[in-house]
């Protein structure tokens, strides 16, 4: 897919940056109003129990099961697998410093389900308890994984391109992480290990698109030497826009199918991925590229201010390509072509030539006009000298100075 017209993406950067800031502020408000994140027992401590209600005995919709388990207070219930199999996963958060929580809660769940659906219809398939030490270690490991991923992205982008591009990639990665965390806080999505997996997937997806655009920018900087940075960025994004649309469409269709047929953590993973596809794309175009553009412009302004303060003028070798070319064109003297006469005179432009031409015109007025069939006699012309033109002159071309292109 080719776009012949270059789209001015940089011009709309403040609209999407403002949208990101608004979303993050809304996430802070959601965090305060909801009393924090909806952390699963993976990051707190609690009991995770999977059970099955035999469909041959009774029909148990998930809404009915949730109502039966209401006395558990802080719990989360999810359907597992095919809804017709009536398999469920309940997660109950444990209070602090309660050693008898696991045994008491397992007995309470079995009693509640047995009274509602019959003891013979309920089968406990698995029961796992997550202690506070394990949950805290998991949270610490998650933070370290994100930091190592961000550091690796910075080193790779700075080595492959320039430090400005590496810093822009890292800031975009931080933006993606904060944006997705804000979404989980606003919509009260349970924060599980699956959420962390979705977050890392979105970061990888976004940084891949960012690297593709930056690689095209590096190529176009060599091909478009006389263009400013904004034009190069817009051209590079437009050239890769077809690839971005095709990739996003393919991933989006797959994630939609996963969201429709999935349940529980898989459904939450698909929901976060749907949001992350659009967020990762617009952050690459309207966050990463504008950071490079504004950072470079700020460096140019500071450099010019230092040069003006130190030298009173801009240093020619450090000036941008377009300004340097315009200044050289204005300072270069215009060399007029010089004609060296050859052969007998008088020569055009001299007083003798003007006087002789006037006398010839007066003599011609007194003569009769030649008849139509007769050609006027032509005066014999001297043979041109070797190397002379039609008028007997040799044109001397001006000597052009070849400017050495600065690499």
C-alpha cells in the first residue's frame, strides 16, 4: 500500500499527547476512587480453587454461582473452558496474619456449593494457596522485568541509531506502560500475571513499530539531505503506514476472536491487547516521533544561542544544510561571461562600431530598394579564426568553484 501524498503527522502531535495526559490523570482518579488496583491473589495472598458442578445433576449459571458464594466477601469468580461443562475458578483474598484461612475457606466454599447444588454434584478439582511472601516476590520480579526491558531498549536503540532516538523509544515505552496501567485502574480490570504478560506484549509490539519507523528515518536522512527533520519524519511514517495498517488489522482480527471465545484471564488478556494495539500504534506515530522532533529542535535552538553569544554569528560548519546552502548562494559572487574579440574590428559596443553603423544606415536610405527577385549583395565576411564563434568571438566560460560536500 503506497501513499503518494505525505501526511503531516507532526502537526497533530499535541492533540494525542493531550489525550495521553488526560487518560493518565483519569487513571490516577480511578485509582483513588476505587481504593487502588484490583490485584489478584497473584500479587496479594489468598486461595485459588477450581471446581466443577456436574451438569447432569443441575444447571448452574455463573450468576447463580456468584450469588451462592457471596458470603466469601472479597472473591473473584471466572468460568473455565466450555460453559456447558460448568467449571469455575474462585479466588478468595486472604486477610493478613491468618494462618487458618486456607482450611476454613476451603470448607466454607464446599459447604456453600453443597447446600445450593448438592454435595454429590460438586467436585473440587484443585486448590492452591498463595502466601504473602510469594506474592511480594512476584510483584518485585515484575517491576525488575519491566526495568530490564526498558534498559535493553535504550541500549539497543542508542547503539543502532542515536541517543536521542534511544531516549525517545524509552520514553514511549514508559508512556505505553503508564497508559495501560491507567486503563486497568479506570475499568477496574483485575491485575494478574496475565495482565503483566499483556503489558509486556504491548510494549514489544510498540517498540517494534517504533524501530521500523526510526530505521526508515535513518535511510531518508541520507536521501533527503536538503529536507528538514519534520518532513523526513512525516515521509518516513507515511512510507511505513501501509505496513502498520496491515499488521494491525491481522493482529486485531486474531485478538477479537480470542476475546469472543475466551473467558477469565484469557478474556482480560484479549481486552488489554485490543486497547494496546491502538495505543501502541498512535504512541509510535504521535509520541516517539514528536519527541525526536522537539528534542532536536531544542538542541538546535540552544546551539544557535551559544554560537550567537560566543561568536556573534552562526558557525558555518555547524549550520543546518538548508541554511548553509542559502548562505553560500548569497555570498558567492556572480561571474559575468567575458567575450574576447577576435579578427578585424570595429567590434560591437565600441564607439567606432556605432559610428560606422549610423553611416551605413544613412547611405542605405538614399539607394533604391532591390527588386523582389534579386537578392541584395552581401559584403564578404572574413573567415572566422579557429575556435571563434559565429560572430568572431571566443566565449570564455567562467571558472566555477566546486564546493566540497561535507559528509
